C-alpha cells in the first residue's frame, strides 16, 4: 500500500506527496504528459531531444548538474511513446535545491544555440549507434510502421530517421517547449523523508508563479482494426535469423490488459514458459524466444520474438511458434501456470515498490494516466484475472489477421 496525499496548484500543476520517514533521501519526479506519440510525423524524435535539452541549462541556471551534485544529489530522465520523465534524489535536508532547479527549467530553457547543436549531435549519434549500427537495432524502425498504419506508435521514441532531429530549428524547439512543458501538463511527485506541509510550501514558492499554459488537447488518429496479416522480410549482417510477430491489444487502461499481460508471461517469460520448453529445449527451433506486452497508454502490442537455431529460417520458426500458441488457445492455461504467473506478477509489483524512487515513478505515471490510486489497485486486478478470461481474451487478440510479422534474415 502506497500512502499519498495530493493537491493541485492554481496553475494546474498536480502535486503528489508520499511520506516515508524510514529513508534519508527525498525524491522529486516530474513527469510531462508528452511522448513521441505527440510529435508531428515530419518532426519526430523531438520528445527525446528535449530530454537531452532539459539538462543543457535553463534561463537562470547555466548548469543543471553542478548545483545538484554540490547538494549531494543525482538525476536522470527517460522518454517513452507516452511520457517524458525527470527524476532526482537529494539528501532530505537539501530538497529545496531540487525545487529550485526543476521549477527554473520548467519556467524556461536557455535556448542556447550551442546547447541545441551539441544535444542534436548527441541524439543523432545515439540513433546511429543504437538503431542503425547495432545488430537487430533497426527492428523497431521496421516493426512499428508494419504494425501501425495511422497511430503515431508507428515510429519509435528515437524518431523515424536522424534527419528529423538534424533539421530541428530553434523555432521548432521553442514551439515544442512552450506547448508541452507547462505546469498544467505535468505531475510532480515528492517522496521520501518529507512532509506534506513542507512540500506544499515549497511547491507554492517555486512552482506556483509559473504561468499555467494550456494543456494540449490530443487529436491522435485511432488505429483501425487490422483485418489481414502483414509481413515484411529484411536481412542484415546479424548473428542469426530472427522472428518478430505482433498482435494488437488494448491499452494500459483496457479491461483486457492484465489478462494479455499474464498470458504473455505464461507463453514466453523465463525458462519455464511454454515457448522456451517446447521450442528451445525440446525442438531446438529457437536459441532464445520470449513474449511481452508494450504496456502503452493507447492500444499496444503483444509481441513474440526469438532468434532461430542454425538452419531454421524465420518462416519455419513461425510455424512452430503458431503451433504452440494454437495449443494454448485450444486448451487454455493450467492451474499451475496461473499460480506461477500470478506469483511472478505479484513479486514484480512488490519489488517495484521497494525503492522510494520507484514508488514516486509509479505514482507519477498513474496520475498521468488519470488515477494515482492505480498503484494500489494493480494487485487486485491481477488476482481477479481468471482462466476463462485469459482464454477468451487470447482468442480475441491472437488472430492471424491481427498479426504483423517481421522475418529478419541473416546475410550469408
């Protein structure tokens, strides 16, 4: 149980406080309700670029890291398709340093052309190193637009291509910042050895004067139902052939989400899963195989992936994969499988709340989705999933006409 209190400043900033007097640190987590799904299709990669720019100095503080480190603090950030998140830890006594730094860069970046140039090069280099020059690095660049035709999940967080970031102008940067980085589009979570009254006072002092801005209204294209199987073949100098197969499923708030999530664990999580037992140990079709869900806010994907053994093509491997899945659809999960995946899910959930930083992150994400109480409701939702629900959900999701398949061939 994660206890918390919340309030909203006049400028629209949502503030959540989680007190934990057993630790000596304070955590600040600022989550902006903007991710790569909010980008212009011709200007992708901007949300991720901003993650970098936010550390390049603000209008009043030329170096974000230096004063934070002097206060004994650490920080980091990440970008996803749905959100951009910034977090820091400081000794509890130095919490106000975090408020000063986070509020100042929310108020306004420095918009230094040199910073833009440096971070643009960093992001482009990351694109090349992680997506273009890495074995299998281009999988999501190929699989995302294969699976999605109109929804912006059709490009990964890094963007469609490096040229979009390379062409980013200062005007583009200013426009993106003042549209999305406003109090009314953010959630602030303060957790650790803190008190609600003190956090409220600091929030009023440092964040309340920032103009509210207008929370952007999303007008994201809804991905239509898929009615025919899509396939794509590619080849590269990689260690082995690989197979990637996706199925559309409900989003993070969908009633089917937890059933599909548990099903993916039964089929492809760990060495005791069906896919590993049947296709790695027994038949030696794959050297490794797994399944997972993307966990996206909007309707996401159930993904199966694996690298094949020598002499097994991705097309052949898919037939064996389909046989295992068909057997699951026909017979459903066993009681032992249900117990195992429930225990795994509960353990993962409990582990995610061990660290105060994770609790802050979970609260921020739940609040961004619209309900911070989600953090205390997850276990009940997981426990309520039945065998019949998994079978019916599996049949509605795992349909061949709902699939997209990437056959990744190893060049001779």
